[in-house]
């Protein structure tokens, strides 16, 4: 009996190029999204700190000082929605960031949040 040769398994060179290209594009986009996610965390932290203020002006001032320290550029104190829930100050924020992909294509990221309860 003659045994047939076992078929080779694996990925072709063209398949490797396609997978590598997809991974590269995904990596570039992820590298542009990561700083916005880090900035969101800094904004949420600054909003929580700002909720310790007693007046709207004080809340915005505290947020602006924290924004200057953490290099927050997407939002300022005047963009905050400051309300009172019972006896606690609640700071809400919403903003969006656009990342240029290619040609007329953009990736829009919408962030919303509020100060955590103390």
C-alpha cells in the first residue's frame, strides 16, 4: 500500500500578510484610543475631587486646577453640569473625541460620566 503524503497545514504567505495588516491597523487605532481612555479616567477623578466644593464656582475652580495638573484638554470647568442630590454635590460631564482614521473617515468616541458618591 502506498500512503499519500500528509497535507501540510499552516498559513500561506498571503494569509500571513492579511492577518499582519489587520493586526497593524488594529494596533494603530488602539494606540490612539488609549490616551483618550486615560484622559477619561483623569476627568472622572477630577470630577469626584471637584464635587467636594460648596458652590458651582468653587466646583469649577477645583476641576480646572485638577485639569491643569493632569493635562486635561477635552473639557473645562465651564462644561460641567453641577447639581445637588440631597446634601451632596453631583458633577456630571459629557464630551466627545474624534480620531482621524483615513481620508474622510473619523472614529468618534463619546464619553459621559459623573462624580462618584462620597
